[in-house]
DNA sequence: TTGAAAGCGCTAACAT
DNA sequence: ATGTTAGCGCTTTCAA
C-alpha cells in the first residue's frame, strides 16, 4: 500500500497535478467546487503532502535547526519548549542538535543544518567556543540565524538574551537592601558574556549604593556546586569575610549554601545568598534559594519569532540587526531574607 | 553566491553527476583517483550534499521523529539527550515534537512526521491519550516506531521501558529492610501502566515479606507536590497511621517531605520516605531523597538503537516485537535511612 | 570504472 | 480557472 500522491488525486477527480497542488494550498484562483472535490479525494486516499518533494521544488523546508549545549540542562529544555510551541503554531518543524558545549559539534550541527537546508537556525553558543568562523560561514550563505542566551555580539547576528547585567544588579541591590554589609561574588567563566555582564552588574550595584568594589570579594568560579563550595571556603578564610554572596548561577549558590550549612553558619541570619537561573531545586532546598529568573520559555518564543521575521523579510534588505533583551525577574526567597530574620 | 551541486563538481573534474554522486558516497567501483579529485573539488566548492534532493530520490530522509510530552520536563530532556547522541553518531537528525500531554497534539505530531517522511518514530505517550487509533495508522503504513517509557503493550509496538514493577518492589523492600513497619503508597493515575506497575510492585514486595496489603494505606494521587501533601495529610489523620511512604514519583515524595516537616515529624527517624524518578532536586533537599533512578539516558539510547535496528531490517519480515526492559537503580539517601538514625 | 537517462513528488512560469 | 511543461538535486538502473 503506497502513499497517495497529487497525481493520484488528480486522476480521482479528473484534473491535473498542478490544479490539485493549487487546490491543496488554497490558491485563490481555484474554484470552490474544485477545492472541495480535491480535498474530499485527499481525505479518501489518505493523502499527506510529501514535504521532501515540496521542499526540493519550493526551496523552503519549513524546518528550523536548533543547537543547544545539552538537552539534559533544564534551562535549555525549557527554552526548547518555548521554541517548539511557536514553531508548531507556524507550521515549522524543529530539528534539534546538541553541541555538548563543544565547538567541534557545534560546527557539525551547523553543517548538518546546511545540508538539511533548514530555513533558519537558532543557536546558544557552546562554552568551549572561542573561534567563531563557523558562524561567519552561515552568515555568508545568508541563512537566517538568531542567537539566544549565549551570544556573541561582535558577529552582528540577531539575538535574544535576558539582561544579565540588570539581573545581577537587582540581585546585588537586593542583598544590600536586606542589610548585608560585605557582599561577595562568585563568578563564572568571564569569556562568556553572560557571566561577564553579571560581574559588571554586581560591581555597578555596589557603586550605585556608594560601596567600594573589593577585588578580594570576587572569586572566579566555573558554574558548579563545587566552585560554590570552594569560593565559600575561600571567603570564610579571609580575615574580614563577607556576610553575603551573590553567586553567578544557582548551582554555584547551592554549593555556597551547602558549605555554609556544614560550617554551621546560619542563612539568612548570619549570611545572605542569592543565585541566578531559577533552577527548579531552588524552591525546594532549605533554606529556599533567592534567585533571578531568566524567562526561559519567553526566550524561546522570542528567539523563534525573531527568526521567523528574518525568514519572512529575506530579500528585503532590512539589514538592521536586532537584539531582544528580556527583563529578568528577581525572586526573593529565604536565603536572602536579611540579618534580622 | 549559490550552493554548489554535484553537477558543479562534475564540471570541475570533467566527469558526470552520477560519478560524483558515487564518489561522494564511497561507491566501491569508483577509482581512488576519481574519488580523490571529486573530494578535492567538493571541498574547494564548499559543497554540502542536499539532503532534500537526496531524500526525494532515495526515499530515506535520515530523520527520526521524536514525540515527548514536554521538553520542560527533565526526564524527557534527559531521554532526548540519549536519543540525540546515538542519532548523531549514526548520521540521523532528530525532529522534536511536544504533545503537551494531549492526544490531539500527539496525532498532529505523527501526521507531521508522516508528511516529513521521517525514517522512524519514537514516542512517549501523552497522559491524555486513551484512544490509540492514530498509532494504528502509523503501523498500517509500516513506519518503524518504538515507544519509550509511556507505552501501550496491546498495540504490539516495540518499546523500551524501565522495570517500574521491579523499581517499586525494590523501593518498598528497602523501606522494610530499614525497619519501617507500616508502609503506605501514594500512587499516580493508574490508567498509565507505569503507575499501575509501581502499585503492583509495592503490593508484591509487601506480600513477599509476609506483610498484609492494607487498602487504606494506598492513596490515589496525581503525581504532584500537592498530591504528596494531600496523601500525607490523609495518612496522618488515620487512627493507625503509617510510618513510611513510597511515593510513586519524586515530586509526590517532595510534597510528602514538606508536609511531614511542617507537622514536625522527623525524617527518617520517625518516618521514612522514598520516591521514584531520581529528579535532580532530590540530592539537594533536606533530608536528601531516596529514590529509584530510571536510566533516562540509557533509555533514549536503547530506544533509538532499537528503532535503527527495525529501520535496517525493514523488508525482512522479522515481525517479532521487542520489549527492552531496563533495570532501575535504587538510590538510598537520607530520607529512608531507618528508624534508628 | 564510468556515462546516459530517467524520475522521486511537487511547484511555478507560462500558456490558454 | 485550469492545463502544460519543466525542473529542483540527487540516486539508480541500464548500458558500455
């Protein structure tokens, strides 16, 4: 039992493939009568349009390639959820590819997408990526592409991010407002803009409140529970230790909390902690973790919407690059409730 | 600047498209010399095989369609991670589709995949699905399909699951071994085989240890923090309350723990708790949550391997349905450490 | 070992 | 409003 083709339908209703094709895609100059009979025959023969053939002819695959570092990471799963919901509503399929945080895979993913002739590409850059020539190739081929979360502004590629700077600013300001005096920061790898911006937001929030930025209160971590622990041990060994930590990411903050609890330091009475990411666990640990929400689903939706705009506008030479910046959301929970608590 | 085609390469090396095609796919009867010059020209012209054209001609898209309830759920993200890793290694692309736990979307996803002419389909059935006719259609079209985690045996479709029964048995047995006397269970929706099997595993573990199965110690929940809380409140209000709960899923277990803590009941000294799923948060809450790991990545890998086998064997009428059952892994943490602790 | 030719199923330019 | 024709880029007989 073979798949029905438009030719089969054409025979069934005594017309030609071209008319059937037009009827099925709701061409305005096809009579209602023909459309009806074609649709009826399509249903009868259980016809499904062959997207492969359609793509070959039309040059549009209605496929979006998405590269994420890992589907295992909740953050990206959530963004993909947002992407998918919009894609689906617009008749696009999502081709998923994981870079495993490695540039080599990232490049392979892009080549796959080129080969699959996707209509557009969404990428969150791998940690490992420091050379960006593979993206330049995409641009030179004029494939619509949008970065999300992990971006590289210098490439002049459209992007959707949350305002890491502002989120960090808010988090730090919040710790100050809750009465913490010496606020430290555990950063992430600073070659990634997200973490760099968070560091700047932290510094500027201190300055804005007339506090000195103390370089000894900045510990360079690598976004892990262990680096949260290490940073905390480091800070606690100082002559004049801090009384609060803004961690660049929730897992780091988790390490901070674990270490503080082991040392018998009470949170938030003696020590304040805030993270960044709004990971699921933050709500359920003790004390619950204050953090900054990254609007993941919205990020996915915005990124795909932006991409679809670019796809639609192609040809039109509106070469203005867009950067969508989403507002982070401060989430105050127990871990930063203040010294009076 | 247009994409290079095999015809361009053919011109470059003074041969025909057919030879180029064969050279690029490493056809055995093409001379090494030709292969080398063709490959050189391909690199020079920055040629990428057009998968769309290739698919149309060959009938193989090298695309796998994957339907999951939601990419936001960690479990499925993790399985997708496993699927992707194998797909990638075998030159397959992964088309992702979310059912949002709804049958209507699930059906739409299948139709999309049919239309995209994917070589095979992987599905984890939506909670909402109670009528399975859409899957029967896939089977009648002889598209290779494999279920994972959420399966329906009656359809005679290959599947990969973990042994929910055994996991539940192990969890219950573990609570008994740790000295808990009256062990209750909070179940999930029993029309889903997973939860039904876990209930059976719970019952049989009790029987195996010569304990009576007490129907009043089984609370029918719906896999949520709130249902964990409700179940716990229910049990605690009994004249003769239990001293341990095996929750059918980690979020339910989390609700149990939250409720117990609020009531001032000490875990694990007074009350034991174990969940199922090995969600990320379990390791980080207080007390840490004992649970059963579901081998998510392995599940994804096995499901895709099974699917690839079926794809390769098509035509061969080896119509024996396979059911891969993975071993669950008991993870003992604080919440079930025993009454003596 | 290579070439010639056909065609996968669809869409679009051109014609009527 | 519909038919005719060509062709997207590739793979695959068949022939040499």
